[in-house]
């Protein structure tokens, strides 16, 4: 399930599933994007982590993605 979906130019996303939890991971030029996460107001994590959006279990993921599609279709621009 780790096929990258190209979104624009070299940008893309990858749908991943781990222990029943689905997430979207940012990709660029075929590689996962990594970064330091903010842990409080001024500090960042010591280690880089994949830039990921957690969608939840299968039902939650489907609902979230459908909500995104609906918002894009309703957008006035």
C-alpha cells in the first residue's frame, strides 16, 4: 500500500496503514519528507520524523477523505 500518488510536479502523498490506523505521508521526488516536530512553544524534537497526517481507522479515514473531497468541490475558487 505504499505507492506514491503524485499531486503536483514532484510533490505527492503516500497512503500508509499501521496497526489499523491510516495516515497520509508527504513525499517529494519519490521520497518521504522528514522534519522536526514542534514539542512546545519554542522547542523541536531531537529526531526527524516523517511528515504525516493521521486519518484514524478505516471508517474515520474514509469519512475524513470524503469530507476533504466535498470541501474542495464546494470551494468558490
